[in-house]
């Protein structure tokens, strides 16, 4: 107990910026080039602002269409043309308000979000920039549902909630220069829309404010991936950054999961050309290259593909051939080179499929957390104000 109090007290200097953070600005539909879309409240009433001026109120019967038009935003309803603006904001009158949007150009399905929407234009004025200003915990609920899916164990949802919250606060300034804090793509964390799964919402509420710190009282890099294939990676083997908590662990819990195994074949010629042109391999005979460069990770993960004087980072080969992971062996297969792979993702930190299986077996979220992250601590950010006041 004394150790937890000391950690909380010292965290004031390193995490003070997080204690007052209640809302998050998230760019949504990041990967789409949207030039026309429709906004409508689903529940609650909204105030509509154009260039900072209140234009009208909007209830769930209201439908607004916005088009990119001559470097401006054209705002209209079915009944009238309201005007052109540089920016439009839809602010909710109540904290439980929910809105829906539908991209018309390009056409896409309806998505729902909590709280507020800010509409602007990209720097070239040719597409919309849509920013969801949303309560932090509601955002975390949306991320957990997007990352984990539905009908998963409550303990896993709790674990994912804590890790997603920690990741957010660690990367809260990632897009600051662009006018928002995080995006909805995997570059930050997947955030497809508001959460609807009741167990997700409850798990986030039950872990509200909890984050993970290391022994130096820093928020951890809450890395996770789909499947480790039986063994996770050291952080320095993937990102050249050593940490005390992202250490390789043997994980048998994920071995029967969908992403545990994969295969990929390429021709001798393509493999030989790749080694010669990109890595200066000195042999011209593709058959000899393939035979001499057979490679195995049967007894654990490696960092480099080696043969004679050749030493290629496995992460380079993975990126160049778009493989599912760096955990693969190579063997001769007729006129091809076969990659027998294990796992899916970078392999650092939490193995999602392994963690899900542990939760099904009855392990607690705290146990699973400490299985994948070494020497870490759970901290409640809400306690910071109390210690600062003292």
C-alpha cells in the first residue's frame, strides 16, 4: 500500500497533464476522402454553429447535408440552403447526446458517435476533416469494441480498456499540429464508432481512470498485436528501443487461435533477385541461393535472417514481402521458397488472441496484464488531484 501511495504521489510530475483530460478530439473517417455527407442527431438536441456564430438548434428530426464547394462548406437542409462557412460545429446540449453521419460522396454506411462533431476542410480545401470531440471514457469504449469485437470475456474487455486508455494518454499529442489529438485509424487506435456492446461499456466503467506505469513511473507503451505465434518479441528487436517491461515471453495460449499459423510461397527467381539486388547476395544460381538460405525459427524467435555474410533484419523481410509476422521459417518447396509463419503482427506486448483465451480460462485481467508486461503497476489517475491537494 505504501509503495502505491509513493507511486501516485510521484506521478503528479509526470502525468499532471492527464488528470484534467476529460474529452478527446479524434479525427474520424480518416482514410476516406469525403466531399459530401449528412449529419443528424440520433438522441438529444444540438446547437449548430457556423464560423463561431449560432445558426440554429437541431433535434433528432433534423437532417443536415454538407458539401465541399469553392473552398467552403455548403450547409443545407431539405427545406433550405443555410449558407457557406469555413467551419461548422455541432455541439450537444446534453452529455448523452448521440449523432449519426453518412458519407454520400463516397457512399458509405451510417456511423454513430457520442457527443460533438467539428467539421472543417483539409489544407487543400478539397475534402472534409471531421473531428469527434468526445468524452474520454466513451472514446475508450468505442476503441475497445473496435479492437476486440463483440461477445468477448469481460476480463479481456477490462484489460483492453486499461491498455487503450494508457495508449491514448501516452500518444495524446500525436496529431496536435493538425488540430486534433488522435485519429481513428490503426496509426493511433481503431475507433469505428460509438460502443454498443453493454459488456464493453461496463468494463470501461469498471476500470475508469486506470492506466499502467513502469517502475520509473512512466506510462508504458501499451503495445498489443493479434497473435504472437507462441512467443512475443523484445521491444528492442522490433523498434530498437529497449524497455524494462516489453520482454519476450513464451505464450502457449494463442497456439490454437485463427492467426497462429500461416504460409506464403514465392518463386526462387523472385527470392534470388530480392537477395541480390537489395542485399547484395553474391550467388547467381537461384537454386543454390534457396538451398543455402533455408532458415528456421523452430526453437524461438530470431531477429535476423543470416547466411554466410548476409544479415537481414527479419522486420525488413516482413515489410518487403508484406508477411503477417517476422516469426517464420523458410524451406525449399519445388520451384518455390515457402515461408512457414506463426502469428500476426509485430509481436510486442499483449498477444490479443492469447489474452482472450486466458480470460476464457478464468484468469483475471491483472494476471493477464502481468503475464505480458513485466514489472508494471496499475494506477488510478483520479487519485492524483487528491495527492496534489495534500
